[in-house]
C-alpha cells in the first residue's frame, strides 16, 4: 500500500499538534489548581479618600486615582 508524502506529513503534524495541546492543557490545569494565598485589606487614600483593596504585604502603596503615595 502506497501512501503519499503529503498525507503522511499531515498526519504526523496533526498528531504532534494534538499531543502538544494536551500537554499544555494539563500544565495549565495544574497551574489553576495551585491555591493562591492572597490576603487583601481595605485601605483608604489619605488624599482623595477613595477606597481600594491592596495586598497586606505592602507597606507603601500608590493611589491609582490621584497618584499619591500612601502608607
């Protein structure tokens, strides 16, 4: 049985792309399963009195609205 080169290459590349997509899907699923331990706290800007949720690890933060530096 003869098989053309273009059919053979198409089959090989299709299988290769499918395998790569499955591997990427499994890696992304593992990244999503990692529990993210983020603790946010509510802070009020001292200048414009806007409320924001920021990370509790930050000592200083910049207000996105008025661009002032807050502690």
